[in-house]
């Protein structure tokens, strides 16, 4: 019984400390952690699931998936917590002009409905980011945000 309780306690400690361990590993090595890679792979699957058979749309989705794979998670985490880093990332990965990237970044940081997702990503807490996205997904706020970002 003591061994089972010890294993449960260690499991709870690991789950609570996992974002900190993962972030420390990422910051120390500068590379994606296995958890980062798993998150990226799942995001790429979600992007690829959006394919419609339209060559133009599918090409854009392929570009988005390739860009995500090539971008280090440390860069994404930093951008989620810093508006100027977000603008730089948008400019670099989308080919947007500086003005467009700054405006899109300002919109992402000003949108309160997206704050939970952005803050969880900035903290490197993938579970909270997923939960915040799940709560936001399909809402009018997300639809409005996508429409607003579409102008950039």
C-alpha cells in the first residue's frame, strides 16, 4: 500500500512540475523537448486535416505545417509572451510586412478571449493551452478573431 501511495504521490508531483521541467529543458538546450515535438506533431495533424482538395488551399496548409515544424518551440513560447517577438515571428514565418505583423500581433495581444491560450503557451503549459483552446474553439469570439486576422 505504501508503494502505491508513493507512486501516486510521485505521479502527482511530476504532473504538477512537468511544465517547469519541460521549460527548463527547452531553455537549457535551446531545442524542442519530446513534449514540444508531440505538441507540434499534433498541431501539424490538425493543420493537415483541414485540407480540402483545393490545390491553392492545400498548398497554404502544407506551407503552414512546414513552417510550424521548422520553428523552434522556444521561439513560439517567447512570442506568446512578448508582443514584439510575436510581430517578428509573424513577419518571419508569414512574409507579412512589418506593419501587418505589428498590427496582427497587437490584435492577438488585445483580444481577451485569446488571452488564456496565449498565456498558457507563454508558460509552456501545453495542457492548459489545449484546455483554453478547447473552451475557445467554435465560439463567436474565435470566429471574429479569425476574420479580423484575415485582413492581414
